[in-house]
């Protein structure tokens, strides 16, 4: 990420590689705050239907 956007804290996590495009990453903004960023809604990613 660009210097003004912050930095990636951990590698991108893929929930269903090759099956579904759900991803999540932890980022640190320029002020030191940790952000959890999802490619899809939290409910969709973690709902029981997502795992069937």
C-alpha cells in the first residue's frame, strides 16, 4: 500500500481458496490504528451458509 494509506500487518487471508473469493487483511493506518478489511460483508463471510 502507499505510504499515505498505511501498511499491511499480516498477509491477506483467503477463506475458501479456489472456491469463493472471500478475503480479509489487517492494515495499519498512518496513525498506528489497526483496521480489519474484508472483501465481503462480515455476516456473509462468517455465516453458517458460507461454509456449506
